[in-house]
C-alpha cells in the first residue's frame, strides 16, 4: 500500500462490524448489567434507578445557584447595575450568564429556574445538559466545577472470538 501511495480510512466500528459479518468475532453484553449507565460527570458517580431523580435535582440546584451567583446586583428599580460597575457579570454584548444560557436553550431569562424545575427527571436531565453546553460554549463565562452533565452511555459490547474461529485457528 505504501508503494502504491494508498491511505485507507477506517474506523473501529467498521472493522468490528466486518469481523462480526465474517463470523470471526461475536459481540455480547453482560446480562447482569443494565442496558444504559447513568454517569454524573462532576464526580463520576453512577446514579442509577431511584438515585437518578435526586442526582438530577442536586445538579440542577447547583446550576441554578451558580447562575444566580452570577446575576449582577440590582439598582433600586430592579434593573442591573451598569456594566462599568460589575464587568465580570456581563459578556461583551452586555448579557449576563442568565441571559446567555436562556438564549441558548430558548427560554426567557426570567423563567430560567421554572424551566429547569418543570418536567420528568429525564427531561430535566436534558435541560441540565443544555445549561452545561451553553456555559461551555460561552466565550466569556467559565464552566465551574460545582455541577456538570448527567449522561447516559450504553452498556458496552464485549467482543470475543466465535467458536468457529477458535476451532479453525486452534485457539481453544
């Protein structure tokens, strides 16, 4: 291939799929494991089953606390203090973290807490992940280490040689 100046592109899933199709490898999951794993990225915990709703509540509470801590103090009339007095609380467009997050997820900044509090644990987990993404993609605001996404990953396949392969190559 080097002599012919060929460079073949491939990825692991294609190679494994081809080996499965050729009856060389067999993929299986551990039947004792769940189909999906829930992982809280902040600390690597696995809030599975009944532990997932409280984990979502905790992370959303932490996210709301952070957003509220970044709200600028208000003047007597309830309007934010001008940017010159609290520059770290505003981005270059004069928006607060609350404004930036609300714009990203498509809700009104005044309704952000209610938006995060409403819904099933699954939908609230998705909303939490959107908030994290909004902060991570911000050019001005930094993602704190006090909260993070709660993600789902599928139980991984464990590949092994098929019995035919073991016999054909005397790998028993």
